[in-house]
C-alpha cells in the first residue's frame, strides 16, 4: 500500500513532481527552491509571457534573482523545472503535490476568481485513479472563511472525498521579497491541514526546503495566523504614519 513516505521518496528520486499554480513571486520561487533541492517542478500560468520566460530561464520578476541568491538557468536546462500553459498537464498521477500560488486580491480588494478557477481545475482528479491522494497546499494568503466558502465546496462538487481522494492544507507564504535573508528557507512556515494526516504530509513536504515548519491545529488556524499577522503589520504602519503626522 502506498504511503506518504513512499511518495516523498519518489519525489526525491525524480519519479514524481510538484505542480505549481501561478508563476508570480510566490509560485516562481516555490519552483526554484524545490528544484534546487532535487524535486522536479512543473508550473502553470495563464500568462504566456511568464511560461515562455521560465522555460527560457529569463527572469521577468523584479528583484527575484537577488532574493533567490542563485542562478536558475541550470535548473531549467536540466529539466528540474518547466512551465506550461496547459493546466491538464498538472492533473497527473506523477504530480503528487500542488502548490496554489495565485493572486487573492486585486486593486487592494479581495479577489476569489483565480482561486476558484484553480480549485475547479484541480478537482479534475476525480477523473483519474491515483495510488495515493494528491496533496493541495494553498500558499496564497487567504481569509479563513474562504476555506469553507470556496475551496471545500469546489472539491466536493465532483464528489471527491476529502481525506480519501484528495488532501488539503494551508501554508501561506511569509517571505520578505525585499530582504534576501528572509526567504522560504529561513522564515518559519505555518501549516495546517484538513486533518492530521494532511498536516503531517504537508509539513514533511515543506521541510524539504524550509528550516522550520510549525504545525497549526488545522487549516483554518493556519490561514488565520497570516491574516492576523498582516493586520498587525498594517496597524503598526498606520500608527507610525499617524505619529509622523
């Protein structure tokens, strides 16, 4: 019987890969760091320029090369990371883990369409048989209510059974893209899953890259941690501005 330990071993051996949805700062850097650690990655984006740029090892994201601290061209040339505009290539037995890194705000307002679209596409797993449930990790910043209002309902529309047919976890990125020393490697990750199995599996996947992974009690709490952290930061900025005035 296939276990998460087998899946992680096959990831390390190159027999399976991770899928990354969205190739902005978060998605692109997720691909780079996992590829650098020996995990094959395939990324998807609706923006053809991002797809072509990654496949040509041309970085079109400001400051990202300095922030990464290493050359990504060997990772592309060796086939450790590649991008596609065809999302169906990510719905495969070979893609064991999905990182969702799409925008969840637009013009400073909440934006759900990209997240909904990606979850609908991932739900296509109901059409194929896998030997172990694929793991979906939401790296985008989301409010806790989006889990029960958007993500879980979309997965259940196709009669996918959570815990049995698909696993789900939340681990919002906390990186500072203006500070090279504060990256996915060094900043502690907070992760929470739909159940304990999903939390443990996601924590092991994140530990491939991240030095410190902290387990939340569930996915709701993991999402809430980032929301509160962002709120706390904005309150501090507002206070500093008011004091200055």
